């Protein structure tokens, strides 16, 4: 798939304002800033003409450049708050970096880097292209059927989100998947046009393949999974 290198670019979004884990994207992870793993995986896959880090942080920019990725000016504050969507950020970077000549954009989240392999990156592109999709994501099964979810009522009480499933056995619930929060692929022209009816392909992976790092306990799990990866 080396021909894709002429058509594909990678953007790694890494803003500074992580709320639950301070400096999440630069936290020391086994001797290296955590974002460096995502950068190296993208570069080592040999799939991309450019690997760009989108950030509002001088510190993240410095780490990114040291790891041989591109940072063309810091991200505008408008696209660095809690309300900017990832697609907003990607469109902004496409226009800022004059990337409309490329066909495909791969977005990799920084904290997925330690568990991301070049094999998964290539398999993701193969799946995306084989299905002639407009978008792609890596998905995994819910640990527990979301139909059986419970909602807090004040401090002491709970109620089912969907009462019709209150007595349904878990094995009788639908088989649903969730976004793993790790890697995405887009057709750039569709992303720019903001098409609403995009065909989305996916690669299903086991639940322990990736973890979405939002809380300190997630970081502990990531460290455990990374150690297991090194053993194997």
C-alpha cells in the first residue's frame, strides 16, 4: 500500500487543556512523552506523506518537532476549547496547511499511541478502501449492554435509561459496538463538505486493544496494557 503515501496525511490533535488529567498529552510514559508514541507509529507505518500535530501548546509543539512531525503554527484558540469538535479541528488544519490536494486523512489520538501498531494502521486503511467508505473508525464491543444503563437521580437513587429493557437478560440485548477513541480515516473532500450521510467502515478489535484515557485510572490501565504488549 505504499502508493497511499502520495495521497494520505496524518493529523494528531493534541491540545493543552485536558481537564481530568493535567498535561495528559505530554505525561511521562515509560520515559517518553505519551504523544511521541502516536507520532512514531504514524511515521513508522510509512503510510503518510506528512504527519502533522495540531496543538495550541508550545511544549507539545516542541516535543512533536523533536519526534520529526510537523507543526505549522499553534492552533487557533477558537479550535482549542471544549466546544470545538474533532471534525472542526481537522477542517481547520486542512485549510491552514493547504492539504486539499490529498485524498485521505488519518486522525490518531495521542494517548492511543502506546498501543497502536503499524499493522493496525495498515489494516485500518485496507478495510477503509476495501469497503469504499467515506469514513472509518476502530470499534469494540460494549463491556455491558448500553440498553441496561442506569441513570442517577440525585445522590441516592437510580432509574433505567430504557425501561423496556429492565427485565431483559444481557445475552438477549443487541450486539452494539462503541468507538474506541483511537484512529479515524476520512475522505478529505467529504470532510470539507461536511457530508451528513457518509458511509462509515470499521475494524472491530477486542476491548483491551485500546483504552480512551479520560481519568487517572484509565492511565493506570493503559500502563498495564502497554506492559502486556511489550511482553508479547
